């Protein structure tokens, strides 16, 4: 901070994607924990089914995130400070119901969509989230992506579509996609999911960097996870069409269900790693942005494909190879023209209105350490 002096702000691509080792480590850690999650979930399957209660795992994951957030905060603060932070920000607590509720709707609609589409086609259609995220990011933060950033965004969308393009081949017997699907109610469910996912992600970043910029990140996480637990309970009651058997067992035999999960090393690791994913995601959004998160997700997908080929001998077809090339190219283009991260609105680097940050400014490592105190 304070080492760059320009009469006018430099272009958004003037600074490197990772200004310091701290940023590079955070990015690699984010990608790594999500790749690990994909591998763990795959390893926990038995003949493409789960032998554990998925509803209970989701609930315990949110509880674990809650405990982690409180533990990280109390490592540098006392309990009275935590209570004051929670009691003095009721508005922020309520605002976090927005992303929590949207994620809950997204997760429950996934069951509906997977009835109407095979998994491959379903994930292909969801890749439209990338372009929609770019549009929502521009609207929420009032920042324009450059032409090169849009090119890289479109390229990475194409790369992800190609990853599962075999669904459109006639010989793919499992594919249920046809042009008629584009005009059916089923596509409306996908559209709602895309909106929920994109807006929830961008809005969470907005809360972290704007509305809740003066609130410790771990207190914000506490709000997010408590709201998520509440929304998931409501979701189980409203959407019984999901994993109905798991939901029923969750309510009728909770202690037995929880103990079976906690005593199974692999399932427990799935839950624990997923909780770490949540904490790392909040750090990612604090220091980076939703656009870079898109590229991280695409890298997760192609790297997971390679790792699963090595570990589980899941074949890599020509579409995956082409996808890896396009995703790599798109990531390279973006790395040369990155969207700089937005600083918190109370940062000393900010000299304009909180919702109109200079494109050249980023969150410094010192500011991050001070904000998180970890």
C-alpha cells in the first residue's frame, strides 16, 4: 500500500493476478480443497449411490462450519467480543438469509432437475452460470469487465461445455436432452438454479466487502452458517421430493444417523473437508472476487478429471482433453487481464464511494491479516 502513485488509475490488468505469495497460496488452497472434496465424494460412493444419510451430512457440515468460524474468531478474541459482534449486527444476520435461502433453493431444485435431465446434460446446462455471473457482477458492483475478460469468460464456458459434450452424441444412451427440453418447464428449473447460484455468490461477496466490511469475517460466517442451518431445515420440510428417505430418517433417528456418520472415517472426512471448503470460500471472496472464482471452479473440474483417471481409472475422452486445453487457454488470457480485487469499503486505499472502487486497488496482505486477525 502506498507504493504506487499514478495520476490516473492503471488498467485492471496492470497488476498481476497474484500480487504476493499470500494470494497464490490462497488460490491454490481453494482449488485444492474443492478437488479433494470431489475425490472424497467419489470415493464415498458405492455403485454410484451413497450408503450414508446425505441430509444429515449437509446439516452436520453446516454445524461444523459454524464451530470452525467461532473457533477461529475466539483464537484472537474473547467470548464477550463475539457476543457483542453478533448482537450489534442484526441487519447483517438477516441479509445473510438471502444467499443462504438461494443456496437452499438451488440444492433442492437439483433433485427436481436430475429427474428431468441426466447428470451429464444437467451439468452442461449449469455451465451457463459463468456468463451469468459476469453479468451479475457488473450489475451489483457497477464495474465493467474488459473485452479480454469477457473473451476469457466465454472461452472457459465453452471449455466446460465441451467437457461433457458427449451427452449430445446419438450413441450416448443415457442422455435425455432434446430441443424440446429448451421449451419445457424443466428448463425453467435450471434457469432458477443458475440465478440462485450466481446471485448468491456475487451477493455474498457484496456482503463481505461492502455491507459487512466493518464486521469480522468469522462473525459474518457465523451469520451465514446459522442462516443456512435454518434454511436447510425449512427446505427439508418444503421440498420432500428430494432425498425423502434420508429426510425421514434424519428426523426419526437423528442420534443413530449422526453417530454412523461421525464414526465412519471416510464420511467424516467428506463432511470435514466440505466445512473447510466453506471457510476457504469466504477467505477467497474477501481477497479475490466472483470472476476469479469461476476460473478456479473450471480448473477444479479439469484437474479432478485427471486425478480421478489416476485414482479410479475413470477414462478421459477426447472431449476432456479439448476442454483442458480451452480452460487452460482461457485461464492464461484472464491471468494477463485480471479483474482486480475490490478492497473493503473502509480500507484506507478507498477514496471514492464504497460501490465505485477504483479498478486498480486490491486488498493488501496487511489489511487482510488485520481484518481476519489470523
